[in-house]
């Protein structure tokens, strides 16, 4: 299935559109999506630290998705890196 993931924070620099689209096998978990996004960034956006994906949250419009959860079909996803403030 094709998944569109909105990018925020430093991850937004990975694509000027503000999102990436990845082909994800049906039944994939958020943990496997995290690995696919990390690999995608290493290949297509080497200036972006792919380690950010490891510490970022994946979310829908309604909830945070933990690593054990299945990737939802037909739902907008976002990857939210940690925020630092002062």
C-alpha cells in the first residue's frame, strides 16, 4: 500500500513538498514503517539526520501510533520529531 507521511520540524527538509510517499507492505507495523522511512531518508535526503526518525512520533489526526500498531490504511500520517523550546 502507498502511504503519505507529512513531515515536520527538521524532517521537513527531506522533501520540499512537506511529505514523502512510501510503498509499505500490507500488515506492516509502525516499527517497520520507521525503518522504511529511515532508509528512504538515507538514500534521498542525505542532509537530513535519519536518526531523527528513531526518536520521532508517528501520528494520525486523532492519535499517536506506537511501534507495535499496524500502519492504518487510507489515513493521513505524520512524523513528529521532538520539539525543543526555550
